[in-house]
């Protein structure tokens, strides 16, 4: 199948591209390289250096004629969204609308969207959060992801395009850039590998659900053929405090210093764990790589 992947030079997107190519698909990548990197690009993919918010994206769709679109390009920094919600909305909402318009005009059959289970549910009273848990964004980033989801559903109802929305918990693994709350594994690992003292916000008490990037990429490949008009959590289903994460990283890296601990930053939630039973039912998917093995893989990649 001919597939277009936005954000395909980024952390998660590049792994999705690798898995799609390994499955025998033809892949075009769109990325503005602001957070993505050329070295992440699979040489078998066709690369287009382009921003999804520009009108050029429509022309590209007319030329490429993709059968399916994987939309991973995003402004994904929670703190940055609080500081500049207009920029966040421009990329995450308007960029999505432009892709949807291009998709319906050019016969795209399936639209797979990378959303954020780690932020959309806010701070639910009952954990783990399921797909039925009410959305309660507490940051512009989460609100923009939720708005994008609703636009996708509306376009599907209006024009008949099939979609699958994947709500990730906190994804980690090789190629993750060390900035943004959602990249806390990369942030801590980068500082510790450099011998610098990391800061644990929320005094290290916030609970997160860490899922390895290869497991996420596998779910994306399954979303091409399985399920339709569904929103699905992709997660480990296991809660880990930031303090616990630090201790695992300390062991893997051999770090001996103590971290700083500060209050939680605006827009961040205390605890988030996402249930993955629906993904197991619909996709036959389950996470294969646990936190310790995943962090060992990540640190090995960073050191080589």
C-alpha cells in the first residue's frame, strides 16, 4: 500500500516508517525537521521536507496519491503549549485540518492519527483510564489533540473516510529527543549520561505509563488493517513514578548523584495510567518490551 507519514523523521514517526517498510509498504515521509532529524530517516522512504500547515501539502497529496495517511507531526511539548497556545493550535489543529482536506480530495482510504492518552484524560479519579474515560485536558497541547480527534471523526462522518485514533501513553526509546515533559525518559537519560544533575518535577511523585516505541510502531502497522472508526489506547498499563524511573536509569547508566526535586510544572498532571485491554481485543496487540529492557536498549543506542 502507498502510505504517507507526517512526522516520519521524528522519534515515533521514524520507527513507524521502519515497521511499515518492513511490512512491504511504500512510504512517503513529510517532515519539517524542526524536531525530526535526517539521520532518523529510512533510506527506503521518499522524503519531502515540508510543513503540514502550508498549502504545498495539498499539491503533494495530488502528486503522491497516498492510500493511507499516518499523522504523527505535532507540536508535542506540554510546557511550550502553555507558553504559546496559538502556535500549538496552529500545528496540531489547523495542520490536521489541512491534512484532512487533502486526504478527502485525493481518495485517502484510511487516516491513522497519533494522539495522547498521556494528557487527554487529564487527572481522572479512576485509573487506569480507559477509552470511555471522559476527556479532561489541562493543557493546550491536550486540548489541541482532542480537537484534532474530533475533526477527524467529523470528516469521517461527512466524507466516509476510515480512521483509527491511537492514544499513546508516555512513549520512550531510541531517537527520542531530550526535551518536553512527554520525553521525560530522554530528558533524564541525556542529563545523567552527561554527568549533570536532573530535576524531578512534582518531587518525583507523578505516575506515568511508559510504553516502548517499537511496541507503539507495531500497533500502528496493525491499525492499517484492523479496526475502523475507533479510538484505542496504546500503553503498558503499568504505572511508574518519576522517582522509580530515575532509580532504574541510575542502575542502567551507573549514575551516582542525587537529583533535584521541584514542584510540578503548569499543564502537567499528577498521575496517568492508560488501560490497554481494548487494543488487545481489537488488534491482538500487547506490549512486549518492559521498562528495564526498553531503557537498556535506549541507553545502548545513545552510547553507540
